């Protein structure tokens, strides 16, 4: 149990999870947007297809012949009905998945239309419910806004509609006589099941893309996580080596990014600091800030050591130039000001600033030059 807790509390696990979840969220959002777009595009394409089928079928119907069909049960046996029914049935068979194809004409009642020719015979269930489409049977078209536009131009339902025949999506077109007057309309229906089948295909493709996105998110998340956490892991291992007394240990991290810079700093600073902690520097052991309680410091700065070395070896420093990396601290600057050196050349500012040391050296006539590498 503790092992599992340690895994979930580790830096690598947290980074990996954050990356994977972020990529997974982006993949899901993208997939959802693409899915919605594909769904809407497919639905609109289906509506356009229904309108084209209805228009084409309407053009194949002879309006004069259609108007001669008696609007009663006797109309089923007339040659006019049979000719038109046969033509509509051939159009239906050529355009799967059309379920119904029919023609209607207006009545004297607004919004109430009547069937003229419907080649698809009613099923037993439809007969049991009294749902028929024989010539003259009435139909309330006012329930459907797109259908009401059928005499003006070719519309299609904007959503699935429900009537006595079930849930359908329909397209319509006017049937015009030679004078251009709409004397009837032609409708084609597909069942909701067929629309859902098309949607199902899109969903399946979307699910497949989503699974690929998840696999990609996990893989990419782990790759990026390893590139981030492996150097950090090496740094942690480096601190353990130092803590165990291996003061010469160096971390091997290539790169010029922030972690690479951290590794370089680690290799330069940490072994020195660890040495001080292990071997007796009171200042380091007690975390005393630089330039405070100097009496506790067991070592001298380089400037002091050089002056002492020159004294012992009787080296004349008159006119000499001191080349040092860091500008002298205030105490060392005071000591250098009392010597006969000509000046100093340095490259980095002191962490406490150069103000005091600079003034002391300038007052004593020393030349100060900075070189930036």
C-alpha cells in the first residue's frame, strides 16, 4: 500500500498524469467537435439528397395524368394510377433507403391535403390502426413547417418528424403543370432507423479516432514526461551520492535548457557546499549568510592567500595587477588598498555589491577594470 502511495506521490507520476490528461482532454474535445461537425454535415447532405430525389421524381410524373386519378378507392384500379404508381415504385427501388414515396394535392381546407398516388400498400399493422394512403385519404400537413413549403419549392425536414407512419426524415418537391402552376407535391421519406444507422457509422469512426487519440496521448505524455523527469531523477540521485559522502559525484545531463543549467550549477556548487558541511566549516554548518560572523570562517579569501603567499616568498607586488573572477569583498578590498598593486581586473560582481570595495580601491588610487567573457 505504501509503495502504491509513493508511486502516486512521485514527481514523475504527477507530471505524466498531467500531460496525459491534458493531451486526452484536447483529443476528446477535438474529436467531439469533429464528430458534431461530421454529424451535422452528414445530416445536411442527407436532406439535400432527399430534395434532389423528390425533385427528380416530381419531374418524371405527368401532372395531367396525375390530375385524372379519381380521389376515391376506385382510383386504385385506374390506368392513370397504375402508370404513376409503377414509375414511383421504380424510383423508390433505385434510391435505397427510401421507405415511402407519394403524391398529394391540396383540399379546400387550409393545411389539410389528400393523397393521390402512393404505390406502397399499407401493412397489416397500419390497416389495423386505420392508417392508409389511398386516393382521397386526408393528411394534416399543417403539423410540419417544411412540408407546407412543398408547393413553393423543394424543402426537406430540418429534423426527424413523427406522424402516423412513424419517425421519418422527408424531402418534398412541387409537381407543376405546363403553365408552371404547382398542382400537387411529391414526398419521399426515410425511416429514423436509417438515419440512426448513418449516425452510428459516424459514431463508430469517431470512437475509433478517439481510441487512437487516447493511445497517442498516453504515448506522447509518457515520452515528454520521461524527457522532463529523467534529468530531475539524476539530480535527485546526485544529491543522494553527495549525502552519502561521494563528494566527487557529477550528474551527467546534456542539454542547454533550464534543467541542463541546473545540472551545471549542481556540479559546480553542490560538491563544494557538501564538503564544507562535512568537514568543519562552522559558517556552512550553521547556514550563516556570507560576510556575516566572519570570525567563524575557517578559510581566507583568495586575495588574502595571495598576499600572504607573496609575503612569504618575498614577491614584490608593486605595480602588479590582480586578476580575479569575483570583485573583492569589502574586507579584501581594504587589504588590497594598503598594498602597492596597480589595480585589479575582474569578471563578476560580488554578491554583496561592489559599492564599498569600489570606493576603497578608488580612493587608494587603484585601477579597476571589468572583463566580461
